[in-house]
DNA sequence: CTGAAAGCGCTTACAG
DNA sequence: CTGAAAGCGCTTACAG
C-alpha cells in the first residue's frame, strides 16, 4: 500500500538500486537520472521505509533516553524536562530520533535497557542518573554498548571507563557554603537529596570541605537527607528548626525542595532572608518566580543534555575513542534569599 | 555478530520458522520442541531483531509523542512531564515503546511527523497540543493515521472526526469564576495563556458565562493574555494593578504563572489572600509548595496522558471504531489563596 | 553510470 | 507438528 522503492524505480524507469543510490546521493549517479528519480519520488510522495533501512544498515539512528525508575517523583523535578530539552535540541540537528524508557521500577528498567540494546532498537544510550547499586550502567559497560552518563558514576573505579557529562558538584557546593560563610553565618544546615545519588554525596563533600577550611566543626545534626521532593523540604525544616541551636542558613538540594522550605518557613513565620538565608541548586524557572526569588546555582542543565548527546554521537562514530569526561561550569545566581548575618 | 534466529535454530536442531513460532508461542508447536528452543534461546541470550520484526509485521509497537514546537517554554511547564508520565505508564503495561518528537519550530515538527508516519517509525501518535492554524492534525486526518489529541481541536468542525481526551475547560473556568463570585468578588481579573490554544479560549468562555449568569458586565480591561510563562504572570499583574479599579481577585491560566503573579504581588506589597484572591489551574506540585499554597483546579494531567494512550491503542486495534471523546473530570483544590471579599 | 543479485533477520502461507 | 520458500523494503558488493 505504501509506496516503495520499486514504485519509484518503475516510474523513473530505473532499477531499485539506482533509486537507493540517489537517496544516498551517490556521486556516481548522473545528474540527469538523479533528477528524474527525485521527480518520481516527489510525485509519489515516497519516504524510505525506516525499518527496512535500519535492518540492512544495522543502525537505527535513534538514541535511547533512560529516565530513572523513580520517574514518578523525578519527572516533577524541572531537571529532567530541561536535560531532555538539551538532548532534543542536539538530536534534532544530528537527525537522530529519541526513544524514551518507560520502566517504573529498577528491574523493569534493566529489562527494558537489555531489550533496547539487544533488539537493536537504538544506537546509543543517554543515562540520566547515577546511583548506588545501579545495574544498568554495569550492563552497558559489559556489553560495550555506546552510552554516556549525565552525572558521574557512583563507583569511582568506573570513572575511567565511562563517558560522562557532569557538573563539579563538590566545587559548587563548596563555593555555595563559602558564600554563606562569608555572609557571616556559622550555623549552616544542609538539606540534601537521596544519598544514593552521586549529586548528594558530592554536595555534602563540598559542604564539608568548606566548613573544614573555615575551621568550623561539622555537625551531624545539621545535615539531613530527603528523597521525597514533595514533602521533603518541609519535613527537613521541621527537623532543623527544632534543634536547640537552629541554623541561620540553609543549603538546599534543589530549587523545588527550596520552594517547600520557603513555604514551611513562611508557615513558621520565620522570614527569608531576614531570619534565614537559603541557597539552592539548579536555577530552574521556579527559582526566579518564587517569593522571594531564590539565590541558587545555575548548573546549565540544558548544556548537560546537549553535550551528553554530542559526546554520545562522537562515541558512536568512533567506538575506539577513549571515554570523555566533560565538566559543565556552574554559576552562582544571587537573588534574594541570602543575607549577611546580623550580629546578635 | 549478534545472535539470530538461525543460531538458535541450529542449536535447537529445528528450522528457523519453528523458532519464530515458539517466539510467537504458536499452539501448533509441541511442548517438547518449545522447551528445547527456549533453552537454546536462553543459552545464546537471544533477542529478536526489532527491525526485522517490524519490517515483516508492518508495525513497530511504538507510539510517537508530539510535543508542541514551543517546547522551549512548554517543557518548563509541569504539564508536559506529567502527561508524559501518564503516557509512559500505560505504554509500559501495553508493551509499547515511546518515540519523542524533536522539532523546534512548527515547520520542523510537521516535517518530522510526516517522516514518522510515512517511514513507519510509529504505529500511532499522541498529539499533546491543540492550537490555531496547526498543520499537524489536518495532515494526520488526511492520512487517516491513528492518533489521539490531548486537548480539543481548535476547529469545531473537526470535533466529530478526531479522538481526543480533554477536560471540560469551559466548565472548570466557569466553576472557578462562580467560586470567586460566591466569595463576594465583583472585580475579577483573568490572566490567560496564549489565545491560539484551545484551553485559553475555553477558560475565557467559562469566565464569561459565569459573569453573564451573575449579571456582571464583562470588562475587556480585566482580561489579559500572556504566552510567555516566564515573565508573563508578572507583566499581567502590572497591567491589571495599574487599572483605575484594579481587580480584587485573579483567575490565572496555570500554576506556574500563578507563581509569577504571587511574586509580583509580593513585590508590590499586596498580600494574598487578604488583599487579592488567586485561583489557578493544574494542581502541579508547585501549587502545593508555593507560599501561600495555591487554590487551584486539579485537571488530572496524569489521567489525560494515560487515557489518551489507552484510547490510541484501542483505535489502532480497531481502525473502524468511531472517534472517541473522553472528558476527564476536574476538581477544585481549596488551599490558601482565596478569601471572602471584605466589605469596604 | 547503471542493473541483477544477494542478503539484512524475521514471519507466514503452503506443503507434507 | 515441522520445514522450505517467499517476501517485507531496503543497500551494496559485483559486473559490465
């Protein structure tokens, strides 16, 4: 029913192989027949059958995007849409299609990834998370399947083996802490995300280092982790504000959580930034729209996705190329949630 | 290099056709050989080649998701991630894969959709937007390609022709307006989204009807449209608050915009809900996290995606089935941004 | 510069 | 119950 290469060949009075060659714009075909064939294609509204093509080329020209199984929560976080936007943008110019994972649990995801690679549904994979005990990445490494990670491997030993695009989250968190320190704060709370994710570990490390450099003791009770974005920020606030010496500043895992923190503080009638300074990460659009607008660090999420895609495409072109580690710079965005601590 | 059906056949000492039949679990194959073949598949780690399969079956078992070309802005809106989550969930249980559009302009998108359907990359399409002068939907209709729309067609004449899953946005907006009216407000501002989208038109119509029923004149200066989510809410507020008789209540297109509205009002020192009531749509997570938490209407975005997918799959199974129009219910979520107008 | 043939990895009538 | 053959719609050596 659909028009095939044979139909075009018949109309243009050439062999199917010739049609195939003009599609590929093979230079050995004369200009005259190229034109005739193109006209026929136009006239019939011909599009090459993608599956037939992929079958013989052993390549699908599509990239798989693996979203963490906790997508229920994850997708609420503006981070993912924004990386995907970066991916989409690069994929479009490179004429790659995008295939989305659908698994909802870690097991489902792993099974899905296996299917994707073994059934040759995609040519390469973009892994959008890095966490402890993850089975997907080891599988990809074992299969020697082209992929790039957004984030960094949980296991340091894998660092040399995989290509990844990441921020220097340790440095970013250290800088953020130093900034707060410079504003005179000494009691600084840390509200991290799920400790299974590498970002959280790195943030904490940066926080720790900054404190150490400043000669300020690290207090366990000031650091708190929540993986539930939804209520997380709010519960964390309750916990921290109930301390005998509550913090005067808070470093928060991401903007969405910071929103919850702001709301809880508002409910408790502690005003930001007068009585509490807040700084978070990501610079999502909501950070600009919140009241007061959030001081945050822009981690250039779009670029993370864009460059990961670029890197993956490079890798697919040249499988021999050694793993690349790309660090995307970050930038402090000062808005209105941080203030110098008044002497009391 | 990859293991094929022939390898399995050889190992199991049967013909390739037999292997194919056990994959399909054909009842005519004896239990004994089924077991032998399955063992061989297991042993070799066999996965059927997806492209070969699709080629002969003329079906890819994948669905295309078309995200509006304005994805740059759109994707910042929690609406899209959430519909996609609904789609993903249903697609997973039905064992469908998901293919994502990447076009950034309307022309790119149209070209991409054409390629998707003509090249047989997908079996059906989920259209995530409905707007004026859109060329994608007419194309799909003309090609008689299975698709379902999330939203409703801009052109009323198409209503009978296409399957869609939507909220009753007129009713929702009418209800919202009536609620505000019941709280004693008479000067009610309306901050809509882009007028090219059907949601905006429907919201406005509901607003209009509620006012008419209450015998309150419709005032042009109270209605204002912004398509830029980012600054939109804020500019709208400036515009409305500069009126000689500024509104005492605001109906806002969606939660994200409402966040901007809240922020601007905060800057102007008008307190919510004491001096201004605000109600919006969507019930995204941010509506709960904002301060004060937003009164909004839950439109069950997840269900929109889930049911659209279900509907599409039905349609693909039975192409003769008449178009289905599914309306997802909405629900007022009272939080803290609306208050009875005090007599002044 | 162009064509005939083989092959990519499956599935499915058709035989037996 | 199972196999041999044809075919899905392409591409690409191999000839000429």
